[in-house]
C-alpha cells in the first residue's frame, strides 16, 4: 500500500462513525436476509397461481407492480421452500418476499426516479420545475451523479444478462451519497426493464483503476439496496485490478454480506479478468472495452463529463435515453444470435 492510499483510507475511517454505521447496517441486512435466498431448483407455477400473485401485487402497488417481470415472479415462486425443500414455496411466502421488495422501492422512492431524470433533462423554467422546486433540486443532484458516466449499461453476456459497467476512476472524491444511491436505483431499474425475455439477473464489471477514497456510508447504502431491493438480481461482480482501496472496500463489506452474495464477487488481476470476459461477453474478446485492455470504445457513447454535451434543456449530460435504446437493440441482437431463453 502506498502512503497516499494509506492516508486516504485512514481519512475515510476517521471522518465517519464507521463502526456504528456498520453495526446498524448489519442489523438491517440480517433482518432482511432470508435463509433460502439463492437456493436452486424449480417447481411448476401454474398460470392461475401467476394470475393470483399478479393481481395481489397490482392491488397493493398499483403504480409500480409492472416493474416485476413474469420471469422474475416465477423465479421467486418456483423455488423450494426453506422449511421443506421437497415442496415449492407457498404462494403466501412468495407474496411476502415480493412485497418486501416493493415496500423497499416505495421507501427508496424508486418509482419516481424516472420522472426525476426527465425533469433534470428539461428546462428549469418549465411549469413542472417551477411548481416543484424541491423535486428540481433532487433531479439536478441526480443528473450530477450521472454526468460523470461512471455507471452505465452496455452489452450482454452470452447468457443474455445485461452488463453494468462501473468506472471507479470517474467517481467523485466527495459524493452526494443520497444522489449516488438514487442514480444506482435509476440505472439498475433501467437495465432490468431491458432484460431479454426470461432473464432475471445481471452482471457487473468494475474497472477499479484509480478509485476515489472510500466513502463507507455510500458503500453501506449500496449494499443495503442490493440486499433489500434487488435480491437474486446480481449474478456476478467482476472487479480488476485489485489495489489497496478495493481491498479495504471488500474488507468493510464482506462481513455484512449474506454468504450467497459474497460468493458472487470476483476480485481478479487484469490477466485473469480478461480471460473471464473473453468467455463471458456476447462477442467475446471484441466486447472488452479499451479501459480494460480491449478494443471496444465505450467513450463514444459515455465520454468523460468534460467532453459530454447537454442532452436537453436541463443539466443532464449523461446519455441516459440513448443508453436504454442501445440496450434494447443489443437485446434484440442477443435474441437473434442465441435465441430467447425459456421462462
């Protein structure tokens, strides 16, 4: 560890009551964790049962129930029951699990994130902006967190899982934690909505060159969001290279993670990461981006903020809407090349 990295880590630990925050997070994550998360095996779920689940979700969460795809609902409902793995989860148990996800979305304000990005992209002199000054402030903060293009979807794996790219070197040193978490929710939801039919989880690939100083409160909030709001959504997180700051981050988060989640984190050197990406990415080696030693140019779509232009009349520079359109097109290409997965 270099002297500079050691200083950054010590500063991160000294600026916050990290131990207290870790204890609170551990308690919250333990309460949210189910002992059967990540279990394998599938039982039949009838159309009638799917209709019952759908109807109850629509009744309880009328504005957000379509967020959960049939494939995801079926993946939850078809799992073995933890108390008796020889039978399927009861419908009541499935509803409880899905309800917890939807309640977290309400608490986090997830359904409104899409409206915030439209507000940030419009004129601050529009009627909506003038009538909702607090909402406009929140929208602008969201745009600031997106504009550095440190987080975006691009491409798929051979199995049809969308890929969320994280570029640590673009992350701010002193982030607005709430806005950063909101940006993650917005981006995560956008990718989930663009999944090919039958796909329910995603892959994260992190370029960990030159990461900013660790911010424990942000890291802990991201982990809580992953556990409570996106259970069984993360298929794998690959990060490379692994320096002192990334090791600190993992040492902080690993004790908080459910075992099933911790096993999905792969910390690799660049050579090993490249071999994994060759095997995993839809087009193999040609999909490896330039910032990880490949030839695919992501910067033409997601440039450094200095080179980005405003998308509309507002403060949004990140090409959020273009990202969604590209992901939809890439999903079609995957379906043509590999065939639609069965539900």
